[in-house]
C-alpha cells in the first residue's frame, strides 16, 4: 500500500480492501477518473465497449483509467475460462500497444484512456467459490482503484461503474467530468436505455422490462420517496469519499447495485445525469440470478404473464405514509402505528411485522437532535423496506393489475398527459413504445 495515500483511504483498504488481486497497468501515473468494468466471458463485448469509449470526446488534461476485472470461480465452465483467457491476452496486447493483435487496439490507444486489468481468472487467482460473482468483481475493481487516484490533485476523484456488455454515448466521459467538476455532488446515476433487438419477441421483452423498471421509479417519485432511482449497475458514479463513507461495494452475486445505492442514498442525495446515456445489453443471460438477463429469459419462456404491474394504490398508500413520517412532526412509535392504521390496515400490519414501534422508540431515545431523527427516518424506512411494503400490499390487498391500466392510472395520478386510443388490454408494439417513451420522459 502506497505511503502517499490519504489516511482515510489507507484505513479503508486495511479493513475492507482486496488483498489477493493486483492491477496490471503499464503507465506509472495517477488518475482523476477510473472506469471499473467487471468482466466474465465478454471478449466480443469488450471489443464493442473499447470501440465505444474510443469515440468519446473529452478534455485531454483529465486522466482516465479503464480497469477491467476479469473474473471467474474455480468451478466456472471451461468455455468461460477460455473466453476470459482470450480477454486477458487482448488486454495484455493493449497494455503493450501491440496493434497487430486486434484492430481495436490502435483505435483505443489514440483515445487517451489508460488501460488496466485485474486477473481474477487464471489458476490460483479465481474468485472464492462462496462469493464469486458480480458484486465481488465490482468491489475488487473499485477497491483497487483507490490506489490509482492522484490525491495531490484537489479535483474530484471519481469511480465510474460500467459493464462489459454496454456501449455509451459519445459525450459520456465529458458529461460525467463536467457534472462532477461543476457541482459538489458525491453520487450520481446516468440515464440508460436498453437497445431494442431486431427480433419481435426480444423487442417486446425489453420494452416490457423497461416499463417495469421505470414504472416503479415513477411510482416512488410520485410517493415522495428518496429512493426513487433505478439500480442499474452500469450507470453508477461516485467519488472516492462517498465510496469509503459507506464502506464500499458489497459482495452480492446479484442486486449489488441496489444495496450499494441504498447505502449511498442514506447519506447523500442521488443525483441524475440526463445529458448522456449508457446502453446496457438487452440479451438473455446466465450471469446473475435476477435482473435484465433473467427477466428477458423469463419473458421469452412464456412461463407467466409479464404484462402486470403493481397496483398504483400501493404508491398512494406509500405517499400518505411519507407525508406523515417525513414531516417535521415527531410522534411515538405507538402514535405512528395509529396513524398507519388510518392509512390502511395492511400498512399497519406491515409496520407491526417490521417491529416498527420498538425500533422507533429506541431511535427517539438515542437521537440527540432533530437532525438525527430526520436521518434515522430515512434510514429506517429505506429502499429495501419500501420494496417490501409494496410487495406486502401486493400480496395482501392490491394484486398486480394489467400493465397498461396501471400506467394510465399512474399518469393520471401524476397529472401527466394520457396515452390515448390504447384499445386492447395489451396494445401493439408501437403503442407499447409510446408508453415507454412517456416513462423515459417522466421517470
């Protein structure tokens, strides 16, 4: 560990940092921005990503590293290991500027972005079987990036999360740089859009999934939740201080992005960068047990009706609760429970199951001032508990309803322009796209 690292960085790395893996990088320089990319069996996608980033325009006085974490476990299939081996060969060729290995190398070398990689794939360097997955891979790269920043520079030191199967707009890097340098923000998410596949069924699948994601976000926004953001791992950006404050990325095999952003949201406002865009892959995938790939798999398998959404009444109940709970007034646990029963009996039962009264009275006892109480309100009723509430209401009082009925209702509740002339319960693909475009505008 370098002696030049700030004390808070050294303390974090000593307690939480990756110990097994090292960074392979040619240049002995420090950076302002580091893009971290977990990578497993992504050789062809990496070439597309390198091409995409090579076409970015940004001021050359900013130093940017692109850090791949090539990973698998000991038990990963041989074809995965072979693909990773090929990826490492490519990355070594980029480090050595061996343009004869692949045409993308010459193009990427002129971008000014410095390549680097972590070998968590070769014999003896694999991720541990118990924790192998995207969470640990992302954490390893984010932890190790802390050793690459130029802390003598007073500007922001930013960790950018991206995935190997993504591409980005040509202004991607410039907009991130401008956003964090012109503001004192600590954390942001970037706008995203899944490219629509050519074949009709896959196109329907990704439209359906994006509607699901953006509807939930709009519902939370309508309710006034501070957790009204989408957890898409390839869109997360934070400065190193925020990363350390929340004790870094977790090791979850899936949902690592949700829990990481939730930790950040308890300490900072999650900002949004709308001036550029990430394009995550819309492919089916085996890489994580839930998320985009698995939702596409499920849609294509036709094992259940995908054209269902949460009843908007769930968000109405959440809204009424947050208006009470997030107000400046502070009540006892018992009084809050009485108010929750007035909102809806099932909400009262939910709070009882969550042990709210005891938890809240302990919070009041241990809080020194109004600021701490406000902070604890946000921390107790967090993004995960919000999600559990919506599911409790779904299971007990407000079953899922037709997707497009739900959308019509939420647009009306938010006083947004309606989508006219829908006709069918499940409209044709052009009208589904119309609904999706409206959600993109409002969520």
